[in-house]
């Protein structure tokens, strides 16, 4: 019997929160995440909506727009999530001005400067997420 190695197949992403107030970009990110195997993508247009979604269930990954309509510090959600428990989700910051993110916060995740390819963001999350 010959043993062959199985192709390197990554398990699908779990629940991903996309906190983005640009509806077109949010839908493009959702599509890209589904293409890399996200189990569920929840789009939130505000920090308030993201907080409600996090109360419903934890997220495996967060895509955070830094400048939202309701808040100019979308990155603050990353700080809060970091304090909620030992299993921090993988975080990607989405911004037109990466210099606005405090350095200690930027180190918590990946930073994607707008405009960027949503497929690139999705691949980065799929390959860099924590397992187990």
C-alpha cells in the first residue's frame, strides 16, 4: 500500500466579523472570506453593531475599519476584545491612514491600507489565524 501525502488543506475560517461602514467594501470582503472558507461572515456597520454581534457569539477573526461613521477609533474594539478572554481572534485593521493606529494596537493584528485587494486580506486571515 502506497502512502501519499494529502494536499495542504486549511480548515475553513470560523465566524468572522467585518466591521466596515463602506457597504461595497464590506460585501467584497464578505465574498473574499467566503471564497477562503469562512463558516460565517457578519457585517457590522458600526461599533455598536459589532458589540451586539460579539454578545451573540465570539468571533474567530475581526476585520476592523479604523474610521467608522459612529467612531473614529475603530481600533478600540481590538483592545476590548483582547481583554474579554484568553482566546483572542485574529485581527485585521482596514484603514486609509495606518499611522493613525497607535503602534501598540497595530501590533495586535495585520494592517491593510486602503485601497487593498479583499482577496489578499482573506488569504492572510486564512493562513494566519490561530487554531484550536
